[in-house]
C-alpha cells in the first residue's frame, strides 16, 4: 500500500481511475445520482454508501461511523451524519 501511494504521488503519469470509479457509481446507483438521476423508491442507499466507504474510503453526502453506544455501553451504535464539505480556496 505504501509503495502504491508513493508511486501515485511521485509519478509523472499517475493512474487515473476516474472513469472506473464513475462506472462503479453508475452500477451501484443504477445511474449517476448527482446528474439528474432519480433513485428507485426501494433503493438501498446504505448498501451503496457502505460499498463506496469500504472499497474506496470515500464518504458520500452522509458519513457513517460505528462506535460504543454511550447510553448502553455493552452495545455498538451506528452514527450517521452529514459530512463536512471542504472548501478549498
């Protein structure tokens, strides 16, 4: 993994996986949701979100985290929140 990251950041011709990623998003969502594509009513948004987060460490418009349930410490809880949008200037 380290060598892969080093290669990607130091290479004069880094690998561009943008098309592969967009095809995967299209496959997961049945289209590209942010390009005027309506999701079906029975669509499992959490499965698609989980796949993107697990396979690409990429959050979507919602973030998810599993941690201790602070009210019942013997259990775990799934926390879902809106991610912070970074504004680059």
